C-alpha cells in the first residue's frame, strides 16, 4: 500500500535525479488510477448504489469513531484538509458523506442521502487499524513500511508475518524468485473456516511455488482476457465454420473439461452435463454443501491460484450455500481486484489516448498567431532548461530548488517580453 494522493507534508529535503523523479510521478499516477478504477472524482457515487468495488476513504475528523466511509469525490470536495484514511477499494459500499454518521457535516456534492447505508460493512480499517496486530498504516513506530496483503473475504490487510496463529509454523507465501505473488487471492486465517469447502476442489485451486493456474490451459487465459466475451465464443477454431457453440454454452471456459473438478468420480464427464453458465444443473462437486459436514480446518490462511474463482461451481445448491455464508460475490468476476484493476487499466489507456487526441485537436484548431505563441513558450522553456543543464554538474542530483529556479527564470523571461 502506498499513498494514493501524494502528501506534501511527507516531502522532506529529498534529492532525486530528474529521471527518477519522472518515473516516480508516473508510477504514482498509475497506482492512483488503479485504485480509483477510472473514477474521475467529480461526482459523489452515492447515486450508483452499492457499487461492486470502489475506492473508499474514512474521515476521522467528521466521523471519529471510524464507522463511516466516503467516495473519492467526497474525500476531495467535502473533506479537504481533514484527517483522511485511504482504505483502497471496498466491495458493495455506498458513500456515507453527510449522513447520520457525519454529525454536523453535510455533503457538498449530494446532500440528500438516507441517514444510514445498512448494507455497508465497516472493519477496523475505517478506524485506521490493520491486521491482527491492529497497527496503523503507515506505522509511525515501524522502521520500515512493509507491504500488507488483503484478504478477499473480510478485506482487512495483513502483514506477512502475522498471518496464521502464533502456535502454528510460519506461513509460506507462494511467490516467484523475484518475490512477485503467484497467488490471485488470500483468504486470511480468520476467514478460512467459512471457505473450508474449497478443500473439496482439486488441488489446482491452490497457489503453489510451482506456477500453475486453476484453469490450466494458457491459451484459454489469453482468449478470455478481451473485454468483449461474446467475441471469445468464436475463438476455438476446432469447431470449424460454425462460430456458435452448441448446448447454449455462453462461455468457452465452461466447456473446458480441465476446469471441472474430478473430486467425484461418479460425476458424468459428458459435455452436456458439464455446461454450467449461471444456472448449471449438475453440481461440479456432487455434494450439497449446506448438508455436508465440513471439517473445520486448523485455521490456516489460504492462497488461491490465478483464476480460481472460475473453477467454482455455480449450481443452484452451491449458490444457495454461498448466499447463506455471505460470499456470493465470489462468483462475480467483477468482484476480484484483478478484474477491477484490469478494467481500471483499460479506462486509463482510453483516457490517455483521448488526452493525446484532445491536445492535437487543440493545436490544430488554433490560429496561426496562437500556435506561434505556444511554440515560443515551449522554446523559452527549452532554452531555460538547456541553460540550466549547461551550468549543472551532472554527477549531482537535481533538487526541488533547482526546478523552482528554472520556473522562476521562465516567469521573468515571460514578463520581459
Ligand atoms: Zn460521496
Ligand atoms: Zn471530514
Ligand atoms: Zn460529500
Ligand atoms: Zn500485523
Ligand atoms: Zn479475512
Ligand atoms: Zn455445485
């Protein structure tokens, strides 16, 4: 976790090279865009209801008990200068800004709201506490800020060393040689008992140090990535000229026998029975989870493989079970952070392309004199930077003072013209 919005207060006398500085800015922008999911932060999201996922902020100035959360736009417009905690994304949340949790504070963007959003869930993160250790992030007492991992069920964040019980051995986290995660989701030790049914699935559902996915075919992963799933149906060329798959199969991944758990040997592996979609008839597990005595495991955290959610059975009985346990969102592709970030990246790319287009358009629509004005401004800047670089010792880092000086000189130059 890092700051979504850069805090000026934290910027002490740091010195960085220009390239490092630009890289940092770019990285922060990307990270912010991934969290905000393409939300421009201009309108309160309350009207959109309980959104599948959005960036949420807790304001301890307005709701000191830490039991209210606001959307991005509200954090900027209604809580500027307040003590804000960035919570990253939360699922199924409706903006609380200005409702009964906020005392006298009112919402500048959308004042009329119900007094409470009953379906909102508030974990300790809203109070600025994380993990089993209940420490804040960033932790003022820690020498170094260590990254935390989010549980996909309770959405709390955990330090690696605080996963699992003290009595048990250290938890092994599946990462590659570079330390990049080989898992898609974590289910923390506190939530693992809710999900003990996952042990009924084949072991490919678990992330391991050896790279493998819950749905093994690599080709299929690539094919399933484009946003328009309808196009994907025609992807397997094996079906020859007929582009539509039979049996009303809506998604090619459903037709892949490899994705079907082989837990129950009696389960007929006839393709017609295997078709799941939203309402499959045949249960992949062949058991009624609600009526099954599930061994309550020694609550160990679970690390799930890439695309594990796609392997989950969506039959009526399993769906019932998920609903009772309050985890129906696991069947919703858009609930996963991976999907949220994928969509965010797509929106970001579109936005950047539009921006580029808009800049070109602007320049094209300008008159000749205006174009020259802008170009001469750009030339002034180039001159100023060039003269700065000429007098500058390349072995030394550029300080923010240097940059200020360049712009000061530029201002003077413009005034003289
Ligand atoms: Zn709002
Ligand atoms: Zn506030
Ligand atoms: Zn507001
Ligand atoms: Zn901790
Ligand atoms: Zn959890
Ligand atoms: Zn089922």
